[in-house]
C-alpha cells in the first residue's frame, strides 16, 4: 500500500458520487487516471484491506433492528458459550472484551420484535442473563480510519 | 415502505458496487432499468437516509488499528446529549451512542469506540478526552477487545437477517 492507496481509502471513506462516471469524477480530484483508480481499488479489495465497497444501510429505516448485547460467560465454558451464540444467524459480530461482561455481540434482525425473541433463545440455550443495550441516541462521528 | 424496485436495487448493490467505469449502467442492465433511473433512485435512498453512506468499508486491523477499545461513561441524563455531541467530535472517536444502564452491574450510558494503533495510544487518547471534556468526575471504564469470534458482512437479503456494521470493531 502506497501513498496513493492511502489517499484513495481516505477519500472513499468519505463517500462516493452517484453519477454516470463516478470513478472518473473521484480520479480527477485525486489527480490520477480513472483506470488507475479502478485497478487500485480492485487490488485493495482483493487483498482484504477493504472489506467492502458499496452502500452502508440504515438498519432501522430498512424496517430492521439492531442491538448491542453482552453476557458474563464463565471462563471454563467461554468457548462453548461463544459457539452457541455465534450459531445464531442474527449475531452479526461477537467480541471478547476485558470486563465481568466479557462477551459482546451485535444482533441484527428483520423486525424489532425478533430482537427479544433471539435474546430469550440465547438465555435459554446458554443459561446466562443477556444484557440488552439498544441504542437510545446516536451521536454523529465521521466514520473514518486514516489509512 | 420500500418500493419493490428500490428493494431490487438494494439487493443488487448490497454486496458491493461494480468496479467499472459505468457502475450504475451495469446495475441498470441487470435490473432492466436505465442508468438515469438507477442514479435517481440511489440518490433518493441516500437522501432519505436508507443508505447511510456509500463508499469503502475498511478492515481496520489490516490498516494497523490493532487496539480497539469500547470506552464507556456514566454521564448524568441531563448532560448526555451535550456530552455525546462533544465527545463525538474527536477525531479518534469512531462511534458514539447513548445506551441504557443496567443497575450496578453496568452503570454506564455513553458508549464510544476508539480504534488505535496501540494500547498505549488508545489510553493516551482516553486521557486526553477526559481532560478536554472535564469528565474526571464521571465513572468510566475501558474494554479492550481480545478476540473477534465472528464478523460478517452486511447482507440484508435474501436471508434478511444481516444489517450494518454498528459497534463492530
């Protein structure tokens, strides 16, 4: 990854135009050719530095629901608990964190009602209390990690 | 409600935009629409907020952001919006939400993510944040992530059970 790649990543984290020739438009602002931008972007995706190039949807506006939840998983059954939780297709990601609440996962469901259903199923299958922490308010940040 | 054509469009673009000179023309071809209509509909979805953002999603670990911390505070309810807005302005804060407390087990109501290149750097940024916003008197905690067990993409359909990337790290 060189300086041009970094500029491409940083620029495309800010957004991408919706017009007939969007790559050309971005390439012009970066002072590179459209072909160079297309090739570099493809290489960044193929190499796994970028996980995706496209739209990020607003789950709630799509009719769905998201929540952040946590459990206190006992050390000796930690991996088993992780397996049970990760087997739910509604679990979008799951992280081990350093706290008494040591497993944190995001649930994404098609409807708001399903969040509670999935939580109840996880509680039954793991025997643990699930701490549900849906967002009350989101404060805007420019979602950007400088490359 | 989402119009059927918009839904088809969402399904088509959810895995990614074509990386070719006329991406929207290619999508249009797949859907039997014309390019101008695809552009108009995507612009509308963006304007409505259904598409939050269009662009690249980075794998932060691959960019060297190895230390990822969830930083949480217990902020008085009367101050939460003011503090949330202020904290979210810092360059190193990647996500910022108000969420419910859970009694003594979990007294925190403001959640932020800091993605840093080292643990030391993240701790420095946290100190800087606390000092800059005069947060010394509010209880806080920092939860570094140890392992990522699962991280899947943001497919909405056809399985329909996948949404966006909030709170991932």
